[in-house]
């Protein structure tokens, strides 16, 4: 078995930590007095934001697990969910700075998910969802 690249371990840990922090934040958004103005500028309800946040947390935790275990589908899911999330954020966010930051993070993590070392860990090339059979 290939040794998991440190970059993938770091990415998975970051996904776990940020997902859990985001989950806390999404439930506090309705309780913090300073967020009332921002919520007024959004095009969706507080309930939608909370449900979206929970779904996003679950998907990111699944992606982190898959990255740690070397499942090729996890990196494809991460990118697909990231693109969907950016689209929703572009629609709902009153400020677009967060969307640009999210895009930068998505691109940087995606680059690391498709390095040669990552391909060896996932034993897959390109957008393959299953591992290649080991030769040799």
C-alpha cells in the first residue's frame, strides 16, 4: 500500500475542522445580533442556510474520510460539491469576497488532489471513481 502524502492528510484535517466550525457557525447565525442585517440581504431563508450547512458538513466529512482512506471518488465529490457550493454562495451571499476566497481554496485543494503523489495514493488517474488494479 502506498503511503498517504502529507498534503492529503492536511487537506482532510482542514476539511474536518472547517466543516465542524462551519456547523457551529451556521447554527449561531440566527442568534448573533450582528448577523441580522446580513441575513436580510440574502435571497434565502435562515432554515435553508442551516439545512445547506448541515448537508455541506456531511458531504465534506465524507470527502475527508474518503481522502484519508484513498477512495478516488472522494476527490471528485469534493470538486463537484465545491462547484455547486460556489454557485449557491454566489446567489445567496450579500458580499462576493467570500465566494472569491472559496474559489481560491477550491482550486488550491483541487491541485493537491490531482498531483502525481495523490494519484498514486488514490491509485487512479483523472476522474476515475474506482482504484486501478495494482500491476506487478
